[in-house]
C-alpha cells in the first residue's frame, strides 16, 4: 500500500511538472489567438456567425490535432520512452533498412523537421512573453515604451535559470501553470455567463459554414486559428522528460477544459462587445483584476517558453548522438529521469536569438506573422514519419495508415497553406533558421562519413597488424592502453602512430569503438562486446542509445563481466585529433568542407564528452585532406 501511494505521488509530481514544462506553450495561446482572428488587416468582423465559426474551428483543432493525433497516436510511437522528431525518424528508418531506396529522402525530411524546431524555439518565448507584457498597454498607455525592455529582462532571467534542469524548473513552474489555467478557466466562465449561446460552437457545422461562406478570407483566418495548437509538438518532444501517461492525464484534467472555457468566454465577450477585439483576453477580466492578470500571464508566458527550450535541448542531444551535430557539453540534471538535460551553448544561443527577435519585431502581432509556418511544417513531417513508423512498430496495414495519415495531412496542409501567406511578413525567419541548421546538420553528417572513408583507406587491417607485431615484437611496457577508433574493423591510426614514434606497445592494448544505436537506450547486458585477440590485444565494441549518456566509466565497468578488467588509474587513453584540410577533391563543395573543418575545430573534445580522466589522455594529431 505504501509503495502504491509513493507511485501515485510520483505520478502526480510528474503531472504537475508536465503542466509547467509541456503545456506552457499551448496554454498561453489565448493571449493572442482569438485577437489575431478578429483584429488586424486579415481579420473577420466579430459577427455572431463568424465568432461561432472561429470557435468551432478552434474546438475541433484542439480535439483532432492535440487529443487525437498527438495524445492518442503519435505519443505511442516512443523510442524506448523517448520522443521527438529524431526519435520518430529512427523508428521510421532504422539502420536495418539502410538498403531501402527511399531512406535517404526520408532522412532528409526528418532532419529538416528537426531543424524547424529551432526556429520555433526562438519565436515561442518572444511571442508569448510579449503578448503578456502588452497587457500593460491595455491598463495604461504610459507603459508602452517599457514593454520591450521588460520582455528582454524576463527572457534573460528565464534562460539564466535553465541550469537547474527541467525537473527543477517543472517543480516551480507546475504550480504556477496550474494557477494560470484556473485563472483563464474562471475568466472563461465569466464570459460564457454573458452569452451562453457560444456553447453551440462545439457543433462542427458552424466551422464548415464559416469556411464555405467566407472563402479565401476564412482560409487566411485559419493561419490565426492554428495559433491555438502551437506547442503540440512539445507533447511528443518532451515525452522522455515525463512519460506518456502523465502527459495524457494532465491534458484532459487541466489544460483542455481550461483552454476551451477561455476561448468560449472570449467569443462570448465579442458577441456582447465587438470593440474588445483589439485584445479580448484582457478585456475579459474586470478592471480591478487587470494588473494581477498581467502578472499571472507574464509568469505563464515564461513557463510557455520552457516547453520549447526543453524540446530544443532534447533534439540537440539526439542529433549529437546520431551524428548530425558536433559534440557539445551536455549536463544531466536528474538521476531518475534520463531525458532531463541542460546544454549551456544551446541555451546562450537561444537567448541571444530571442533578444534579437524582440528588438527586431517589437510586438507580438508582428511576431505572430512569423509564427506558425515552422510548426505546421513540423507537424506535416511528423505525420509522414508516423506513416512509416506505425508499419514498423505495429505492422499496420497500408489502408489503415493511409486513411489515418491522410486525415491529419489534409488538416495540416490546409493550415500550412494559410500560414504560407505569412512568409513575406516574417514567416521567412524560421525557414531561414531551419535551412541554416539543416545545412549544418547535413554537412556534419556527410563530413563525418567522408572522414571515416578517408581514414579507413589508410588503415592497416587488424590481421596484418597482429602478424607484424608477431614477426617483429615491439618493446612492451606495463599497463593498459585504450585506443579509440570510429571503425570497428581496422587498426586505429592512433595506435599505428604511437608505435611508429614511441616504438612501444602496452602489455594490454584495447581497440575501442563506440557506436550509437538507432534506439533510445541500450541494455547494460548488451552494451559491450569484448573479443580477445592475440598478443595482449582486445577488440571492444561499445554501443549506447541516442539518449544514453556517453560515459567511459560505465563502459569500462561493463567490460568486467566479459573478463576484461580495466583500472582507470593504470590506463592511458589514446585519441586521434584530425585536422581537416579542405581541398578540391571529390566529396563535398569547398564551402561545405570549410564549414565542416570549422565545426570540427570547435567541437567539444572527446576527453570531456566521454568524461575521460584528463591526466590519463594522450592525443595524437593528424591532417586529413578532404
């Protein structure tokens, strides 16, 4: 009984944390979504027919995209508990399907989808926090000049607290987000009391009637309607932080009913007072509650930013482990939840980009024009990947996959078309960011493959090396030497260079290769393969999942059951550091070779990434012409 209570408390704790981290983004959409539908150059007048039609579109968007697509289907496609578009990509196109003729195209699509999340991760904090702070302008126009400086100060504070980790942030943000949802639900009830007829908007015929009567204008408004589901991708991207069950239970218990009540309340207000379309969220509150509401909305917007920041951390770690980005510092912030991480370089980069966006766009309305295009494309790509992953995971028939994914694609491509109209008004920004990140990721992946090919061409076969030291035995020295190599077959170049220049060989020499699997985690029992060779040589193949920590200590410990006992204090680790020399040789374009060389120079050293003891590492440099 005590254990069950403990499990229940842990579940509730995860739900509260998920409320603050996962649902922060989608939870602040009421700040600007309804406003963008009825206020601005492409808005529709707040007539009864239009209000009910827009509310019906909002309701069914939340039901179909969030409740059905993500929480019923997509979240089931977890890669050993991990989510995100790269986890889905690994499921849709695993290494075992390397010979599949469409694999290259699918990989490119999936990587571009991951790159899109970076653009979204930059815009989300800006539009959410600006949208909240702009409530001060409703209270008094005198505060308008201070909106941008206050927003920047809040952004700096937000990114400064990321080092405590997702779990720590969630413990603080979760209760505050619960307060936010209760607040907007109460405001929604107040609005619905003014005009209860808005409850009829749950009928889909109002949405259909709105689309048919307004034609192209309704199509344009869909770009604003889509704002209510921005943040849905975080439900899947943050899966590894909290798990599927807490994320599902949390949605139906708090965010969904609170959001629905607030949207209906804003609609009821517009029916009674059409002039409030300028900012219906804040006008929904009584005058005395305006300043407290701005404060609560600001806290909620800060929390909203956390969902995408956490998602960007997760997607970056996956990209590094899968070989799409160079090594960076990764700090694990939880001993219980493996997905909770902090990445200093990514954190600083996001902060600087967010500050630049706020200074450049100045208002949430302008940022809203740039918002949505990246999210819709990411959703489309997730649906495409889910089509292939569902067949590999559950052996679904083609008919079942086609019908289900066709429904999702029809809705998402319609939203994408509506958001594509924003490209010239700021929507270009996330596309430019995604293209730049995609270029970096594909350049690094291709560059690493070409580097392996260049090094493999100069490698001595393992059998020939063993035969050579048997024919001409070198001087042996006491201790253990571990030579790391990216190729599990040949002789590491660092070993050949050491033998050539130092003319000694350790009593025990370990040829170590570490590979990343296309699954999130690898069991401890299968993490290491040890093959004893002659002359005191051992071939060790270490494997870890793309969400596992690359720890040399754990790998060495895993060798002991296989009869290979390595004592770190008596071991020297030999690494090779390659200097890339861009040339006109076939492979990549010269500018991409220079980019790859720059990335290689600035990657985190293997010593730090694999947590090797610094005083036991020897690095041997070599030049490689590309």
